[in-house]
């Protein structure tokens, strides 16, 4: 994925990008969120597909797990630069 393509990603796609960049699976993030049972992987998949938007507190938890500023997940403009630097240098 080229850098300029990141600006057009949805919130869910930015979550997936950050998760993959950190080398985590949906299950690993789900475990860290305390999700269990059948909904475990399904919840993260829905967030990443954009079928479901996490509430603000859950979004903050996801950002903390992925070690990015929550605004990097929420916004699509120049904030993308921050997500890359946070992930790479963070």
C-alpha cells in the first residue's frame, strides 16, 4: 500500500492497517480488549469492515493497544502522517 493511498482509508481500514503494521491478529487485539466467545473475532472484523463503529471508549482502547493516537484512527487527513510515525518510531 502506498503512502498516498492511506489518506482515503475508512476508520475501519485504518484500524486494520495499524493492527497489521503492528503484527497483531484480530484475535490478539480481541484478547487484549477482553472480548470472549463467539463475538471475539466477529467484533474486530466488523470494526475493520466498517459494519460497526466502536464507541469512543472502545476506540481509545484499540488505539492504546495499537500504540497510536486515537485521532490517527478517527481522522483521514494529515493525521495519517502521525500514524505512520507513531507506528514506525513509537
